[in-house]
C-alpha cells in the first residue's frame, strides 16, 4: 500500500473487483488477485478505515422503485439560520438523495427523485416548506449520460501515486 491516503495498483485492482462483483468473498478476491487472503483482508481494513471504501451495500436504482423522475435543485437559505436546520429538514424527506453546500449564488444543491412530474411538485413543496429556504430553483434530468462512477478516479490515483490531502475545512460527506 502507498503512503497515507494513496492507493496503489493492487488497491485499484481490489476495488475494481469488488465494484464488478460486490458479493465476492475475501478468499475469492485473493485467488483472483494472486495474493494471500490476509493481504486482501488487511487492504480492505485499511481502505475502509481511511474512508476510501465507504460501504459494501447494494447500489439502488430509484427508477426500479418507481421514482422515474430525477431533478437537481439549488436552494438559497436564510443566512441567519445557517445550513444545519435546512439540512435536517432535507434529511427527513426520503426523495432527497443527496445535498451539498456549494459555492455561487446558491447555498445548497440537492439531487431529488419523484414518481412523476406531479409528484415532483409535492417533493419541491416539501423542500421549500423549510423556514430556512429563501429561494429554490430546479431542473429535471432527461437522461443520465455518465452514471456516478469512481473507478476511473481510483485507477488514475493509483497510476499517479496521488496521496490524500488533508481536509481544508467543512465536513466530510457520508454515503
């Protein structure tokens, strides 16, 4: 393994294998990567402890659950209240898949889903019901061109020996 925060080619191969076959066991990983089982387990433990691997859960497709509309929404918030009350409000809405503080004219950007355009209006109404939301703007996604992915980034980091930089502030996101 490389220095603190970096990944090497074995890490990248292990992550790619787990991404392709999430239900594969440690012993089978070791066999396919031609390394000892203990090596695979130690790498997984270190990658997990450092937050490189965040979880081993299944990736869910909202459309398969009936949420066929995806939208992105920016929120301007009342500065006097800060981000926390609005973030807590958003957390209580199941259709809000993620929210990030951002730079620019907006304060937060959210990815949301709904069952239809009419249902999207319901979700938007729930979001803007927060006292902390001053203004909102939304756009509906028509088609996913590049799905969420991290393997190209892992491969690039392993090839270049990129090491993790310490956070400069803010709070690290969770899955």
